[in-house]
């Protein structure tokens, strides 16, 4: 299905397309300017890479590009995976992980109630996995639900785009919002709850499972640490990248990865 192919959308040019065949990126890489020109710029000015991951500005996009050009693809891993920044896990403190406040913009209009439910159900997937994770919905912030609202950690806002169904952020991201296209309601076997569960996995620091060498395709980069054995059915694994799940549901391995970072 075309909309599924752009979900949690396949990354433009860089990781998904160039590295799908397993070749070294440096051998076939476009110039940085070609890459920048072909990378989607979101409504809030951030660049979107790897389908649904934001990069704040041109400088950080250049850093991302340089890493992809210079780093060889991993050929094996001994052990969900967590993003790393300068060698450290990209995660929330124990205190913050228990108080991840969010709002759901009233700009969703008639779909606002459905979006509130999808968020609650997606959050519950991770909350049920680890008692160290707690998303807190703040409905009083919905009318002014943007990244400028200091009463929440992140905002959930609607967007009209052909680039993805939804996209999120990592704990280290400075502009923290989850943007959702209305195609979330027509994504077949991918329920809104599971799509939001995938995106909320990113907000906890979890990377795409398919960047691991076992996937054989869709390599992104090496800035991650393994938490569990490879799981082709992971909620963090794009089905179109040799994933084995048809519904993007959460697995026992995903839950184990969450507990490894945020406790039982």
C-alpha cells in the first residue's frame, strides 16, 4: 500500500534507498547539497530523515550526512536498540520518564477524540512494559498545544504531508513534537494505536530495529546500542524493510528492551 510505504515513511535517498542493497554508502553517496535538497523539510523547519526522525537544522543535517558517508555498515551485532549521542544512551532520567506530559492539539478538529484515544493506547503499550514509563495527558493544554507550551514535555499536532503518516523525536531533540497526518485513520492493518506506539518508542530513545545488520536493508547509522536479540517483528521495525509483522504490534522483545532501559 502506497501510504504504508511512506509511513513512518521510507527515508529519502540516504539510508533506505542507497543502502538497501548493502553497498557502502560512500561508494554511491550524493553530494551533501544533493542530499539536503532532496530531504523533506517539515512544517516546523526540521529536516526528516529515516522516515520519521527529525534533524533540527542544516548544521545537524550535515553532521548526519558526514556520519553516513564515513561510517561503515555494521556486519554483525551480538544482541529493541537505543539511540546514542556521543556514546551515551539517549534516554530520559528516571524522574522525567515518569512524567512525560503531552497535549493533543484541538486543531485535529473532529478527529481530536480519536487522536486522544490513539495516543493513550499507544502510550499504554510502553507503560505496561515498564513501570518506569508514564505518559501524562494534559487536556488543559490542548487549545495551545505547540512546542512553546511549557506545561508539557511535547505536543501532538496535525500535519498535512505526503512524506509520512506520523513522526516523532528523541529525548535529545530540542524541538519536541509528534506530528500526525490524517492518513493515520486509513492505514489498513496498522492501527492508530500501534502507529502512535511506534512513534512513542522514538520519544523514549528507541531506534528503528531495521538499522541492525540482521535486517539486510534500510541501514541508517551506527549510533545505537543493542538491548535485546534482533526482532524482525518489533514495533520499531518497518514492515517494508524485511520486517515480519503485518500490524506493527508490540512484541515481548520490545517490552524487554523497554525494561532494560527504564526498569521493571
